[in-house]
């Protein structure tokens, strides 16, 4: 089994809060990430596709096609947006790195041109990232 990864970048703002909680509870749990004006990150997302190498092309997946799917289904929707209000696939979701990775998976899983989606890795900061491999 071969694994091929494409990395993309986007910048977005968000606010972490649970609307069912009081302001005090949101502040206690989310701290400065609960700022009502939001805050931003320069995210990196890595999409890994698994599969066998095609003997005719030498590819697991054509990276040009994979790039286009990632741009159209994810980056174009999240780049320079407020994740809480501007992104259809994040509506009603607390936009933590964990939840964003899950929703990116859902946006991509049925649209991978060859192979199968193996992992979504989302870097919220240089030091903080999450990995999601679907509902195993």
C-alpha cells in the first residue's frame, strides 16, 4: 500500500464557544479562543490518499486532480473566511481543529479521484495539529 499526501494552506478566523453554555462557562473552557470578535490562524491541511500504484501511470492518485478537488471542496470555502458563519459545511459545529478535520474529511471522502482517502491532518499552529482517519 502506498500513501500520497498533498499539502494546502488557508487562513481563517473563528471563535470557540458553545451557544448552549453561559459566557462564564465558555470563558472557562475556551479562554482567549472565546473572544467574541474571533481570532485567526494560518492553517495547513494535509490530505493523504492510500492505494496501489497504477502500473500504467506510476501514480496512486494524479496530484493535479487531487489538488483541484481539495481547492474546490475545501480551500475555496474556508480561505479568508469566518469559520463560524461563512462556511456551509461547518454550520452548527464548534470550529475546533478536531471538528474542522472531521468536516474536511466529509467534504472530500466521496470525491477522491483515485485511491481512497486515508487521513486528514490539520495544523492549527506550527506546534498543534490533529489527524483524522474517518470513522474506524
